[in-house]
């Protein structure tokens, strides 16, 4: 699992996979102390295992994968196509598991073991929080890479905006033979989803009931507790403070002035690490969009339109396009920002067609 978690550190919506709303697990009021001790025991036991056995990359370092990666990333450095070395940031790519990892194919994976222990205690949701990679040298075409992982630290329980949870830090090291070529610190938060105000979410049954009424029932009014909340970090706090004031803020490099979204700690153009922000005019146009029909979204009546809006200032943001027939949405549709005050803590930006 360690390589399939998608970090969501921008001003987007947190994605907690394995969502288990309403699950109290073994960590109710009675068992909280016991489960805390069990988690610490599991952490100590898994950390003591040290590095997992080497897991080999399915393919040696190769040009076709480098070429696809460069196209996806927009990296045009000729060293990677002409000089026979791989982009360092691809390191993790070589040992990625497939899209559908096989259960039990990597029984010694420390993150998998620790996640299982936390699942057991009711901390069933996960969000990646941060990672740091170090590269010791370039990988060359034809080299066969392996990866080994160890559990570095488990801290908690901590109260977070997402719910109570534990931070799990692992260290992965990539090798060619016995030579370490790169390493990565990888941290996730395993959390128990905050209590829902309504009934627990349930998946719709695959087969509609034969006696189902012809009209779909009214969905419940969106409750604030149902909304997937963004992870507010040091990088994104200014954005959410802005939406609370009905300002759409765009991060601007304090060095070269380049605008960027989603926000991050450092300018990708000049490397300057003290960002500022501009307040956007709030206008833009639909650059791309999807009509979301399934699966159900808590508190929303489907379908909904999720648009990638290109702002007048040039950056793009993802947001819901409100009050429009999906058939009427088109690329280039002029839109204007609006603010959805979910509750005292959270105001989400959204978009409406700009008819002026
Ligand atoms: Zn800059």
C-alpha cells in the first residue's frame, strides 16, 4: 500500500480511502487505553523487524518508461533520453506495485503491517501527509532496482481536523545490488473518521429492490459533518482563510512573482520559499470538467459537475459547478466564483455560470 496512497496536500479535498464512516472499531471508550497499548506494542514489534526483504522492480530501468514519465511530467531534459540516466524523481516508479496489488504479495511490508494493526483499533482511514526523497546517484538504463522498507516511527494518538489518529513514518531505501541509490521518508495519518451527524454512509445495494418506489427518495440535506474536509497545512492555510472572507487567493512567489495553484512551499520557477498571495478577480472559464454520476457523494444529489476552471489570472482550480444542467456545460463556459459556507470553520469555493 505504501506506494498507492495519493498525497493531498494542496488546497483540494482530503481523500481518505478505506472510508469507514461510523466505525467505532475496538477503540470505544472502554477499550481506548488497551488499544493504545496494543498499537504501541505492534509498532515496537514491527520496528524491530528492521528492513523488509528486498522487493525487486518488475522491470529494469528502461527508456520507454522514462519517456512516458517525462511526457506526463512535462520534463524535457535531454539527459534522460540521450545520456542513459533516469530522472531521480522516478525512483519510486521502478518499484511501484501494479494498479491492483495482489493481497499478500508483500507480507513483510512494514507499512502494511502497521496499517493492519491500526485498522484493527478502528483507525481505518488514511491520508498521506508528507514525504522526503534523497538521491545518492543517477540510475542508469538496464539497472535492476530493489526496495526495502522499515518502520521508523509511530506517534499518537493525535487530534487532527480529520479525526483522532496516528502518524506512521516509514523509510524506504532503493538498492542496486547492495548499493543504496535513493531513500524516502514517507508519512501517513491513519485516523478514525470524525463522528457523523447522520446515519452512517452505506453503499447502495447492487440490485435495486423490486418494490422500490419509482421516484428516488429525497437525499438528506447536506450536513456539515458529511463534507469531506480539506487538510489545512502551513502551505494552504492562507487559501482557506481567504475563502472564509470570500476571497479567492492565489499563491504568488515572493521572489519572481509567478502565480501558482495548488499552493506549495517553494516556487518551481526560481526556488524562492517565502510565498505571498494575490486575490483573484473570481472569474474564469471551464478548462475541463467531469459529470459525476456515481458513486454517491454524502450530502449531494447526483449528478454534479466538477470543473477545472482556468482563472483569468492563468492558474487552474478544481471546483464544483453549481446550478447548471450537465448538458449545458462546455469547455470555455465563462464562470464566476461563489462561496459555500459549510459551517463556521469551512467555506468552500465553487463556481456558477457567469451570464454577464
Ligand atoms: Zn519564483
